[in-house]
C-alpha cells in the first residue's frame, strides 16, 4: 500500500466513485463489513483489497476492489495530535 492511500477498515462508511454509478442514479453509500487484503487481482501484477460492502439504500451486500469506493467516514480518528 502506498503511503497516501487509505487502508479501509470494518465499519468505515464509503461511497461508490462517480464513474461506476449506473445511469442517472445517485452514488450509493455503504458500510464496510469485511476487508480481505490484496485478494482482488486486477492483473498478474496489480492486487487490491477486496471489500464486502452493505449498501445502505438497498441492504444488499457486494464485493468490490477498494479502488472503486471513496471514504466518507472512518471508524478511527485519523487526526494527528
């Protein structure tokens, strides 16, 4: 993981990135239920974390790579003291 990338955690609130939103719909918001590190293979050299997300609008669960969502709210305090 690069230093500037956020590592998602169970309980984080996320929103799908706008480029994957279907049609004229709104970006969906969900909660991260599970994180499997480096298990989503894009190709032989690129791996991403696999997230299981429950979408708040529908209650449906979906697995997707972490690069397709953005952080809305973290379960931890990320401010430096």
